[in-house]
C-alpha cells in the first residue's frame, strides 16, 4: 500500500496533500469507504473535523431489513438483505483488523401489536414479507410474552423475525476508525470547504483550514450535509436532506439480568418505536422521525412520546435510569435509498442518502465503493442506486 505524499509547505501555509481518494466525511459510511479503498492499495485521505462521529453516535444500530420493509421498496430490500448477509463476516474482519469489539448481536427482532389497528398493520407487513419470500413468523400475544416476559399484558400478537439483528454503532465507528488508521488512511481534521474543479473534473477539495487536497477521486460521504458542498454544480449535488431522529438511552442495572433478549418494536399510534437491548446493559429507545431541517434539539415532547409508547410495550422501563437523550440527522433521499457511485461530474462520487439504513448498509457500501473506485464499475447490486438516477429524472422533466 502507498502512503499519501505531502507537498512541501510554504511559511505559515497548510500542506497540500495528494492522494488517490479523498473521502469527504468521516462517519461510518465515509470510514468504511476509506478502509476498503485503503485495503485495495489506494492512497486515501478522510476530511472530517471529528471522524467517527455523525449519525452513528445517535443511531440504535438495528439491522432491520425485514421488519423495516415498506411497500414500494423492493429494490432497496435486495440491497439491505445483501448487506445484512455480509454482517457476520464483515464484523469478524473488522474486529480482527481493529482489535475492537463492535457489539454485533444476532439476537433477532420481535415486532408486536397492542390494539386492532397495530395488528392490522402487522398483518399487512407479514403479508408483504411473505410475498417477498422473507422469513417471519406470526405469534399470538401469549407466545410473544413467552419469548419476552417483560412485554405488556396487552400485547396481542407479533412477528418473530430471527434474521434482523443489531450492532452498536458507536463501537462500529470506533472500530472503523482504528481499522482505517491501521490500513494507512490519513485524516485531515477539517471540513471540506469547497470542491476543486479542473476543467470538467473534480480534483479534490480545499479544506476549512486552507489545506488543498488533490485527489484522483473525491467521494462525498458527509451524511445529511452531502447536499451542500460548495463548488459542486447544482445538478450534481445529491438531493439529500436532514431527517431528525430523537433517541433515548436507558440502563438495565448489572449484572444484566435479561430485561429484553432481542429488539422489540411496534407501531404505536401510527409512529414506530423500538427498544434495542445491548449485552452491556444499554437499552436504546428510538426514534422520532421529524422533517425540521437542521434542528437537533431534544424536546420534552419527543422524549415524552418515546417513553409513553415504549412504556405501553414494556411497562418496566419506567424503573430504569434514563442516561442519555440525543437527536441526530438521518441523510434522507427522495426514494429513501442511498446514492452510491459516480456522479455526472467526472472524479466525483457519492456514498450518501442512506436514510434509515446507514448502519445496516455499511458493509455493502464499503464493498461497492471500493469496487467502483478501483475498477470504475459499479457492481450489479448497486446499479439501481447510482446518484445519476436523480439527475436523469431532472433531465426528463418537461421544460
Ligand atoms: N432505522 C431506524 C431509524 O432510522 O430510526
């Protein structure tokens, strides 16, 4: 593997860096792209003031391809399943490369219903899962409580999905950071201020500290901020918007007598709520979905609704210490699917727009981006997710 070269510095000027790949954004998607690119021998730089941060610091880490299935998202389902299948081997490789535990648990998920509306919703989801050839099993309320005794007596049925697992996004981000460092990725702790254009080609970026990074390929992987990099032509900017999620962390007191043994989720009053139990005693309760721009305020209403809905499912949670409340921004895209690969601007690629599936899609995103960066070809699985699908749609609009 090559090390990235640094040009001589003038007095008081930040150094200029030359590399094969500049990744703009050091969240899990940027880090996995950088790690996989470096593994393939590409000199890789990540620009981010705080790499290892971003939405992963907030996310619950559900790997919920089957329980988060939605009508009209069959192609996304195929991508999600392909990434879910990679998780065990990906985790093993990452843990080996970084020496860090990522908290991956093949624990399964139980989606439950309280009232007749919830049951109808779950029946509909079950039918969709069956039509899609997915593995899920309908349980009575009693069978649900036999699996998870802390569930409320009012739980009247549920779907058991043993294939939907979880990982710990904070530990995942930390492991990716270490794996990147060990693979020779260089970090510039600054924001990308604007992209550099040479003729009709992206050739790197100028960072907020004045550093100029010259790159053969620039990957925009800045999560919800990906739609705003200065210098990128308007029609090439990814149509990504922030979608706020508020989330809570509770603690099950040690020595972690099983409170919940798997992820429990439901749709209560039309809104999804989930409880994700970690082996270390953390219990994550999420998440709101709010279209409020860049707002990341934790509100009394958001916390109230999450606790109210979670309490209806698992009344015992009110006994647990509430240790953290937080809000983050999902990178939403017009079709809820990611934008992976080359844009209309030569030299500029995107790995963004993962919306609700960033953690789930981390393994596949790394693989896809490394493949396209080294061969120039987007793998078959990722073809429907090219960022060009949106610029093409614009071109087809009547004048
Ligand atoms: N995938 C869970 C969420 O976005 O809240």
